[in-house]
C-alpha cells in the first residue's frame, strides 16, 4: 500500500474538473475502494486510483478532445467523431498515463472501458465500471437499488444488469458505442450459463 500519492493526484485533478464532476469522482473512488474491500482487499489502492482518474478527461471541451486523440494516437470511430464526449474514457486513460504517471496497464484499461464495459473484464475493470454507475451521487437509474445491493455479492450479475439497463435507456439513441452491445452479449451469455439465472 502507499505506492500512489492519492492526495497529490486529487489536488491536481481538482483543477481540471468542475464541482459536480469532482463530487462524482470522489463517490466513484470511495465506492471502488468499498467493492475492492469486498472482493479483493489487495486491489483497494489501485481501485482508488482508477476511480479517482476515471473522468479526468470528462470536462475537456469536445473539440479539444478530438485534437488530443490525434496527439495520443487514439483512433476515433464515426460515432465518436459525431459525439466526442464518448472519447473521455480512452482519452482519460492516455491522460492518466501522461499527466499522472500511471503505468499500471490494468488501471489504464479500467479507465478506458469504464463507460462501455468490454467482454471478459478483470475484477478491477468491473469494479470501476460498476462504481461509476452506483456511486452515492447517482439517483436516476431505474434499478439502482437492486444493482447497488447486487454489486457487493455478485459483481458479474451487476455488470450484466448495468449493461442491460444502459441499452434499454439508449435504445433510441444514435450515439451508442457498439462496445456496449458487445459487452452486453458477452455477459448475457455468461449469465445464461448459470443455473441460478432467470
């Protein structure tokens, strides 16, 4: 423990995000730490780092996001070009590496996939994906209470529920990242293989 200077990172981050995003970020960091305690306490510090930095690119203006993606050699899909706000996750991973000196590839991956999920996520990646959805400041998602409860006992099921509800919410949305669909299909198949799945 103590490999990362969380307070120093937090102080730096606060200069680049607005108050609401900062409060959300702290909520994700603390939720990620709690989930790590529940599943694997050795992940706790890395979960805090990923939670703290997951939205470090969120408040960058959209046109600047596109320019920074060129700078960091991040490929931009047609959907992302039309809706650059979708780029904050992969761009956030690049910024975490460049500006916050994060070398841990799993932390960077957890930041990069925290909005869409992906097939076969590691425990740390699932923790950040779920924490972003269930942190205490969130209030609008339909099945939030159930997902919050499930997250601490069955994280794969929580991931599935989040992906399912996200797709239902975005069903008429043109700016849907296809990775969300791919991730949902993966976790749906995983759930269907379980005897307890209904």
